[in-house]
């Protein structure tokens, strides 16, 4: 600091005080009320000071307590205090969650130290999720335009192999062109170029007969490809009949499956520019279960099949007990994955993903909660990774070099003794060393009693950690619901691709609509739908101008205005 301010100090030393760095004590009380006593402020719940919320929470507690007495008539103290706790808790916990996310950013600032200064600043301002890309575009449009330019040129901070990951410029070939919003900048994986960063997440449809994709799948995948996403994943597609999660799960283990998938792939390629990835998996101990809407992970009452896992541990106490895999079982599983990979190439898929998450077969080897083996495949993480890496390497050898591969992992098990974010970095590095091009970062679903901490974009911090500690390309997923969040995540360097599930279920044209709002007119649209595209782009242009005009006319509220309104 003396060096930074040397001109102002003119040779003088800085005088330090007794500020002592310490771990922030996060307090959460199960109960706020006892008889006629009530906790408010930091006594009941603390929120890290990096979001400046401590005094705000205390003042709002006081206002909420007053409102609770008004709402209950002011005579019954017990009723008023119960009302206060019931009505106030959700807002306090949301603020605490934002503060926790902000705290993590400051605890791990070294991850971002080598970032471009603009990207570093963008991540700092958006760390708690209260400020987003769209917020900043209104407050500081030139800063956001510079952030867009940084995203377009920034691959050095990833440490990616430039031969496998060439720079993803949105304005390639146009000297001085202003890049598009981050969501609509292309991205390359080996020889594959994605036209944008929006991804249709893998979502099980539970709608096949004997693993065979049908017209439902043609319409499901075809409509979402026409919707404009840069990359689309199949549901988890199983490599053998006994690898299925449920009787309705898709397969890639016979000629009929291969032909059915080829029909869908050909349609996607003919009618869109969306790239198509086949996700291959094996259910392991979570196999032989009901369809999702009949009881997720619940064992079939009849008609099940033999299941295998790293260790003979049932998922639920009442689930079937899997057989611990032998070396012969491993050889068969490797052969099944390789055969499915070769079928994927013949069917024309652009990419293949290995599913090694969510407690399925390969994930059961990686997590210490589900791997209790005493041989060379159990014990330390390096041993637990041995078989999943064997499967991946065999797939990589069977898959064309110019085509990318990804791996889906559970970055944490959300329970004591399970995998942590630090473990996930090592898992990701191991797969990258084996030839993986993209880490698909999910979490949990390893054990039935896990306690995930849900919230907006709740899994993104794990993608952030893997990307910025290991220098690997990542895709994040989980409670991401709109294009503003996609742009925020990418601009801050928390992921390279963003996968959305539920938004695509109800809106196949999610990406097309976002392209209209962010003025990305080059997004592909089949000729049959061009009139609709032209209309939504015209309407969006008018709406953007209306929003800007309203913002310019609106008089910003001062703190005095806000507290006056609260008092009234």
C-alpha cells in the first residue's frame, strides 16, 4: 500500500491500526422466539459485511416486528412474534445466502487474480447475485461493452490448449466489430464450433420402450434445436439394458437404437445449427427404479433387473442391494461404453459426454460415500478414479480426435465425508489429462440423505472453482432460469457454457427470444419460421427503447426517500 500511494505519502510510512483478520461467524438460529422474547439483528442471523447488509437487516427486522404487531391487532404478543418469524425468515435467509456467496468470493480471490481487470471487476460486482449483466448494462453501458470484448478475446486466463480451444471471437473477420452479449459469442471445442453459449441440458424423458427413442424424442429434440441453442444434450442414454435407470430410459446398445438416434440427429443437423451431444451412462445401484413421476429412485415392485455398483450399498434402505463389481464386470462395462461410443459416431453425433455424476455407476466409484472397496479401486481419490478414467480413455480412443468429449461430475456430495469442491478440481484435472475437453459441473444426488443448499445458480460456484483453479473449460447447470443470468455467469468467468433444463422444457425457443432481446440477429432460423423471428426482433427493439426511456425518466430514490417511505 505504501508503494501504491507513494506519491501521496511523499516518503512517509503508513500507520496501521489493530484490525485483525478473522473468520466471519455465520449465525443461524432455528428459533427466533421464546415466550415474549424475540431475537433481531445479528443475534438471530448474521450476513457477511461484504454486501453491506448488517445494519440493513437489523433496521428491517425492527420494521417487520412493528408490522407484525399491526397485522395481528397489537394485543397478542405470541401471535405477533410468530407472525414476525414466519413472514421475515425467508427474506433473511435469502440475504444470508447472498452474503455467503460474497464471502466465498473474498476467501478465494486468488482464483481470479490473473483475470483481465475488467473481468475481475465484473466478477466482483456480480459476486452476490444482487447485481447482474442487465443491471450493469443500464448503470454502466461502456463497462459492459468492454466486458463483452474481454469475453470475446479471453482464453489465456483459462490456460487452454490453443490447438484444442482456439479463441472464441464473436466478431471474427470484422475488424473493430463490437462483440455480441456473452451468451451469443461462439465457443470452440476441438474441431467443433458452437454458435452460442446456451445449452439444452440433459433431461431424462422416461418415454422409450425397451430403450428405443420414438416420435416423442424427435419432436422434443427437434423443436429445441430449432429454438437456437448452441449445444443440445440427449438425456442420459444407457449403454446396456441392465444399465438403465428405469424401464422408460433411452438406450444405445443395439442397431434399432442406433437407427432411431440417427433419424433424430439427421433432423437436428438438417433443420438447425445446434450441435448435438450424446450423454452415455450406466445407472449402477440406482437402476431398476420407477419412472420419475411415479417415484424418483424408488425401486420397481416387480420387473427389475440385476444391478451393480462399486460396493454393495443400497441407495435407500429398501432399495435392491447391488452386486459389488468384479474385474469381469468392469471389462464388460468398458466394452459397453466403447460400443455405444462407436454407435454415436455412426449416428452422426457431434460430441459425446460420459456421465460420472449423481450416484450412478461411475460416480459410485468416485465418491467415498459409495466406494468402500479394499482393492486398487478403493481408498484414496486416485484409486477411486481408476475405473472411471479407464472407461473414459477407452471411449476417447474410440471417438474421433477432432470431436470433443465432456464428462459430467458431481462436484460435491452435499454431506459430511463426501466429495468437496477441492476434490472436484482434482477429479476434473484427471479427466482433462485423459483427453476431456469440457467439465459439465453438477452436484449431489449421490446419497439419499444429502442436504444441498438450493438457490439461484446454486451449483455455479463449483464450476467457477474448477474453471479458475484448474484452468479448464466448464459448463454450469442448476437453477439458472434466464438469459441475464447466462450473460452474468459467462462475463464473470464462472463458466464457458451454461446449461438450462426447466426453461427449455416450457420454452423450446428460449434462445431465439433471448437473441431478439440482446440483438443477435445472425441466430439461425429455418425458413418456415422466419416471419416469427423477424417479428420478435422488431418487437424486442421497441421494448428495449421503451425500457431505456423509462429508466432515464425515473428519478433515483435516495436513502432518505426509502427510509421516509418505510417510516410512513
